[in-house]
């Protein structure tokens, strides 16, 4: 077997594999022996079918199979031995493929086009400077969050007269038709003009309204009448709403019952503790957001300052052939800049991981999965219910989706380790900003 590399430029080349009969014939003979052991033909005892007959019946298929197997083993080995940093995968060059005579031909030449990147240098040192934002919370922002929580965990009381923001329950009936429905109407979801007709009505009153003035969208009408949007496209005109009850929201009071609803039983025991817990939770959430922005800025800074050539034309061809029928050349051209930027980043972090021997063990993956699950379940209040069953829950998650969950968490854990290395070695310049200023910084990067 003769394998040669023909470079067509700085980032593209062809690999030519020249096979002679002695390269694949021994494997064919072994395969024929295997077929003889299994073959069962009338007139021959089991295992005694002549090799010539086996070759006549199965020879072409065996030849194709063994040559393909030989190439699939030899091509990756050659690429590894040559230390080629491939982009995408080798693409077979089908020129002349239709002329191959598998029956009689003894020598074969197969060509594969490849794209690659040459070795490059990256800068992860104190000279790499990135701003690390630190949010300063104000009393006003903390108060606003507490008020939102009081609204979120509100109570309701029955009242006699409708006011802005009330919830009214009753029966809605079409005046010139047969539509009717027992329903509930939350005035908080309507604007001031839409709610005006209901304000001041009392329990037992019938309020007559134009359904398209209060509910202009088909989806809104559908909810009011318990129908599908398709069923109400022609519905319009006057309806009567007979009020059976009126509920008014009451903001929750700052008491132990409220504290327990927000943070769990006895997590805090006073208004002062509650306020500090809210502040700490807000700070934790904002710290997570500032960390995400820091990671984005690190990524952009490194990508912008790490120069190496990408085989763009090969990549476009590879993307088109790999996703044949699912993506067009126009889509590739439109999204190619973002794709190349992602590719550059992946190549850089792969090199950092290899150079600095950054490894991810199974325990790292388990711990990362545990953190993700704790965060997700903690928000829904289900974490405490799992108790000692969290470890089996983690294992089941990692085994799910045919191993894709494991690889996804593995990659996240690996990326975090790489970012930790970068943060330890780069210069992070801390800058304190307000929430509004932080939002502006985020918008700049969108």
C-alpha cells in the first residue's frame, strides 16, 4: 500500500491511497475460508464448498468489503501519523469511481480531499486582559424584588365590586348566538381601555361588552370561550358576562408563612434575615450572569487575537455534503461566519486542553450533573423531596438519551475547566457597575 499527501495550499490537500493486490488479497482469502465454514449448498457437505465457487458467488462483495475495511483503518492511521489537524472529515473524490471494475481490476487508487489547520499560538497569560463586572445592588432593586415576590405569592379575597386588576368569575353568553361558557377573566391581563366596561360592576350584574374590543386576538377569544383559535375566527359582536364572584389580590404580608413559601420552612425567621436572603440570592443570580458575560468576553478576545488560516472552501463543501438535502448553499453562506468563529474557538480550546493536559474524570461529570440538577430542581422546590435519591437520579440522567446526556455534561465540565485555567492565568480587571449598566453591556454584544 502506498499513501501520499498532495498539498494544494496552506490548509487543503488530497490523500491518495494506492492499493495493490497483495495489500488486500490475504484478507479476502481469510474471508473466503469463513464463508466456506458457514456455506450450505445442495450437493456439498457443510464446510466443503469449493473456494472457487465461494469466490464466484461472493467474491465481488468480499472484495469491496475488505478494501473498504482496509481504507477505513489505514486513512485515520495515516492522518494521525502525519499529525494533521483536520477540519471536518475526509471527503472521497469520486472522479473515475464509475470506471472501477471490481470483478477483474487488481490495483486501485482512492483519493480523499481534506482540510486542516496548521499549528498556531494562543495567548493565555497576564497580557490577556478582560473586564470582570461586579454588580452593585441598590436598596431600590432589592425592594422591587421583594414587592414582586409579595405579588407572586399573593392571597385573594372576595369583594362585592369590580376594580382594576380583579379576577371575575361567571358565565359569558353570546347575545346574538348560542355560544356560552363558565369562565374566569383576569382584568390584570387587559389594558385600561379594555377593562373600563367591567369597572364598578357588582356581583350578580351582567356586563355587556364587545368581545373583539376586549379580546382582539383569536387566541384570547378562544380562552374566554374554551374553544380552539380555529373555531372562533368568525366570532364577534356583543356578549354578556354575568358576574358570580369577584376576587381581589392581596399582596402577601412579611410574615413567617410568606418566608416559608419563598425559601422553604424555617430557612429565615425574621424580616431582616429575609431581606438578606433575597439580596444574597439576587447577588448569586447576577454573579452567574456576569460570569457568563466574562466567559463570552474571554472567548471573543482570544478568538480575535489568535490568528490562523481556515480551509473555508473545503468547509463549505464538507457542510453541504454532510448535510445533503437538509441544508442549502445559501444557508451555509448566510451562517458561515458564525460557524467559522465557533470552529476557531473549538480548535483553540482543544489545543489548550491538550497543551495543558486538562482532563475530565467521571467524578467531574457526575459533580457537574449534580450541580445542574440541584439548580434546576431547587427552583421548582422539588430538590428536598429527592432526599438521598439524588445520586441515582444523577446516574439515570447521565445514562439517558443514548449517552448524549453524558457527553453534553462532559463537554460542559471540560469547558469550565479550560475557562478556570484561562481565568487563573489572565488578568481580570474587576469593574463595579449597576444593573442597568450591566444590561447595556449585554445588549452591546447581541
